C-alpha cells in the first residue's frame, strides 16, 4: 500500500506542477493582453491628441477658456481607457468563463456565492483598468498635460468610471448568447467614444443630438475627468458623480441578480 500511495503522491505532484506551469503561462499571456490594451489608448493619444492637435492648435471652451487641443482630448481618452479596460474584462472574459469554460460551475461547489463571483470579477477588472489608467497618466505627465497636482485626482475618478461600467459588463455577459452579440456592444461603445464629447464640445453638435449625448454614460465620465484635469470644478461635477454612482449601484445590483439566476439554472 505504501508503494501505491507513494506512486499516487508523485503523480499528484507532477499533475500539480503541470497545472501551475499552465497557470503561469496563462497569467503571462493575460498581462500581454492587458499591456496591449494600455498601448491602444496611448496610440489614440498620439494620433488624435498630438497628430490632430498639431493641426487644430488651441480650442476655446464654452466658458471662454482656451486650452490646447491635446490637453482637451487627453482626459477624454483616459476616461475611455477606464471604460474599455473594465468592459473587456467583465463582458467578454466573463462570458467565456461562464458560457464555454464553465469556470463558475466548480466555484459554486465551494462556499462562495454568485455575489462573491461578481465581486471577484469586478475587483480584477478594476485592477486591469487601473493599469490602463496608470500608464496613461504617466504619459500625460511626461508630456506636460497635467497642469497641477490636483490633476492626479483623475486616477481615482477613472477607477470610479471603471466601477460604473463594471455592472454593465457583467449584465451583458449574462444577456448575450453568442460571440456575435458583442458586435452590438462594440458598436455602442465606439459611438460613445466618437460622439460623447471626446473630440469636440457637445455644444458644437446640432441641438437635436445634444440630449442624446447627455444621457451617454461615457459623456459623464469624460466631463468628470476633463474637469479635474483642467481644473474646471463646478456644480455639474456633482451631477456627473451622481450619474456614475447610480450607474454603478444599479448595474451591480442587476448584474449579481442576473449572474445568480444564470449560474443556478
């Protein structure tokens, strides 16, 4: 019996070592994906902020303030990076774990509940989003786009934006039925990126289009980060915070209920 037990122990150690090796490879690949997402946002900054900015020069805001186009666009791209980082993690990756990899089936055989699963995914998504945000803010600082130390508050503001979109991503992961459904999400996200006040003040749009922009979640995130970065703090900042807070609370409440219903089928 001792020989059998010894052989079983060695086999178990070999299997454990192989599993750890596979997990390590998967983690390294995951970090490559995360870094590629951060680079994508920096490419947007160089293309639109510095490229188009060299042609546009300065831009006059509705309150009469004049800023460089690069300083105007950079906070918006930063807010978009926060949104994209957390949406990719909580929607596409959670969908894969839930629909195809069946990761959560094993987790629910432990004392953990769907609420714990949702919180764990949100925490990891926020970590991923923070890497995008941190890399982008460092580059902004290197190019002199942070006018004061107060601009560093854009970092927690972006984490707040990521939290607001986390519930949306989790909800979509439980609603979608196939990979092609994510094309609809990408189309909406791209539309918000283009028309949510990223590249031009909302007041420049036709009057009928402005109310549509005002209800976009990304618009409120952009205005929050832009106001902090440029030092334009006013009563509307409270409106943006309230909107994103309601989105975060409501989205997480719906997401954990949807996730529990889907996992306990």
